[in-house]
C-alpha cells in the first residue's frame, strides 16, 4: 500500500514538473548558437530595432525558381535570417519569395523587369546547366522590395564585386545580410531623424551632383544645405557635415566656425581634390592642365593629422573611358579603353565602413599622408594597388596616353592612401592666434583649443560622392552614384559614403553590424579532382561494408544465443 502511495506521489510530482517546464518555456525563449562564428546570433542593435517595430514590415524577395546551388544556399540563408527576425518582432515581419519570370510572356516579363529596375533593383546574369548538358543564361533580381505602410525601399542583397570570385561574392553577401535587412527596416521605420548638412559657399558640388546620395540619406536623416557665409552659427545644429569637392578658398571666418564645430564634438567627412582636372575639357579637347587647388585648408588638415598631397595617381587597376579609334576622315567610332587616371579602389575589409564593399570608382585622385597626433587613432579605409605611378601637379593630362603602351617599370609607386578615418581628440588650428573678433560670433558656444572626443573621415577625391547629371528634353536626369554608363557596372561608392556617414553620425550604431564575419569553408577543388575516386569509395563503399559487418556479427551472436537456449 505504501509503495502504491509513493508511486502516485512521484507521478504527481513528475506531472507538475512537466507542466511547470512547459509554462516557463512558453514564456521564456532562449536560443543557442553553437557555430564558432556566431552566424545565427543577431546583434544587439538589430534586436533593439526589431523590438521597437509597431507595424508590419513586408519583404518581397525576388529570388525564387530554378536557381544554381549557390543562390539556393543564399535563398535559404535569407529565410533563416528573416525567421530569426520574427523571433523578436513576431508577426511584424512578413515575407514572400517571388519568381520574376514565372507565368509571364516575353512582353510582360520585359515590362516587369523594367519596373523592378526603376525601383532600384539591379539585375544579374547567372549561368546554369540545362537538361541537355549545355549552359543557359538567366536574368535574376537578387534583391527585395521592402514595404512599411506607405513607405517603400529597395535593397540589392547579392554583392557583385568584379574583383572577387562568385564564391567570395556570395560569402560577402551572406555576411552583410543582417545589416542590409535591418538597415532597410530602420530606414523605413525611423521617426526622429538627426540632421546633417552639405556645406556651400566654396564652389562645392551642387545639389544635383549629390542628389542620389542625398535622396538615400534622407531616409535616415534630415538633409540640409548650409551656406557658411550666410548662417555660420547654424553649423552647431548638425550632427555631421559633408564637405564635397570645394574648389575655392575658405575664409578665415569659415575655417573658424568649422574648427569650433569639430572642437565641440562635430563630425565631418571631407571629399577633397588637392589637384583639379576638368573632365569636360578632355571631352572637348584632347588635353587639359591639372592645376593645384588652393583652398586655404592645409594648416587645418595638418593640425587634424593629415596632409593632402598635390599629385595625381595613375593605377593599373582602373575604369575605362570611351576613346575614338577611327581615322580622322571616318565617322567617330568609340571603344572603351583603360584610363589609369580613374583608379578602382579595392576595400581593405579592415573596418565596418569598408567591409565587403564593391570596388570604389574614382577620378583624378590624389594621396593622403597621415601624421602622428597624441590622443588620436587612425584607420586606413581605402588604398590604391601597388601598381601606381605618381604624377606631380601641375601637369598636362592628355588623352593620347590611352594609346601608349604601359611601362610596368614606371608603375612602382606602391600603395597610396586615399581615405582615412581619424578618431579621438583634435587640436584647434586657432590655438595661440589672435581671434578676439571671431570669438564674439560664437554666441553661447565656448571657444575650445582641444576637441571633445570626435571623428572625421578624409577622402582625397571629390568625385567619390559625385553622381552624373544629364540634361534631357523632359528634365534633369540623375544617374545612380557609382554607376558607370560605359560598362553598365555599379560600383560601391554609394554604400561607402552611406557607411561613412552612418559611422560618423552613429545612428543606432547600425554600422557595427557590418563587422560580423562568417568564415568561408569551401572545398578545395583541386583536391576534389585529384582524390575523387578515394572519397567516392569512402562515402559509398565504407558505409555499406560497415552495415554488412554489423549484420554478420549480429547474426552470429543471434545464432549463439538461441543455440545455447536450445541446449539448455
């Protein structure tokens, strides 16, 4: 009786434990990521953005249908990431995968493709094996249209850096997946926007030539244009300043307000051409002079720890320009030719700003020297290749150089710094100067000779942020930033500038998500080819042999067991 009573008590206890465990597990969620690179663990910033969502974000992902194995893997990773998002945002994350080529005739398909392009999705050609053993090409749109209420944005998820293999581009795409998706969510859902400004008054790029990046930035910030000559005190209202390719001198007063903006913790990204070359002159004539660009900023840069050199860099890794290859008596015939004055910069992948970027397209770039400053750290963001030639300005730039044979011995300039991030404390260029009349104009701002902790980014090419502008009968047409109309390639200029400004402004620290790194674990193709038979034997025959041995041993043991039983 006592034993029966104890059994009932034990049963009740176990039953209550099971109920308690189920109740707790329904209220408390915890997921374990057992991967060494934490590929399934979301960043804290991502979780914060997801948990603040108050409406549905809907992803239309145009990556469905008969896809190569690599893109299938990419598709699965997108699904996994969105499902991870749903753990924290619940039903506020919705998605569907769409095949852009299904159930459409050729005319409808072309119209649908044009619609996707107009929204900002970039098509990609993929090659795949058909049923007959040959290869066929297929256009895909590896991106998504994201909707949040009446707002909409497009994200291109597949990286397409021409300098990388398909496997490396795919891995970089997977690494950046969390950032690209959460960045789109933040862009659509952010309510209180910080203010940034493009500086005017020194022949900087006009609003049309920075229109594409301005439109993109307006999804995250209030974007303004500030003329220092008219409203200098307003400078302190902005989180970040963009100084884009000035070409005239800064007055003492303008420098003073920029300097004190930095001293009070302001952030600036500088796009500086120390040497000016007019591309329009080259299109009209065959040559033009590269002249020094005097902006009266050298002393300020020196104090901040950098020096812009008055040189032009020629690089073997470069973009192309159209060159007339016909005889003078014939009609013009243009062919793309490498133009070493337009270097293509590969990212060093050493910082969240430049992680997994496409090449950056530049035009007539100079170089930057970094200077040691106490209390300050620097990070190189962009460099040229080793195959460079340094040309001192002023110098005549002639299109005839395109037809000349490149002398490899002349390309011995080595890697040159083109962009650098400086962080820490900066010294005022107005320290120990007589500026009594300027101090009065600061108003309630205190004059400082040493900055609060802040950061700045320096780029030795104003064209990195410049988009092409074309005048048409129906109006002004703005080309996407980084788009090369001759090769139809979109370079990483827009992402680079956007990452820089995100990092400077530190909105939600989204840029830190780009630091996530997923290791590539690819098979060695040469070993696969050499050891194919060996691994086929190991994977096919050995499991079968083990099963036969197991069955044989089990059969012997079974016979012995029943033989002994029968003898007894």
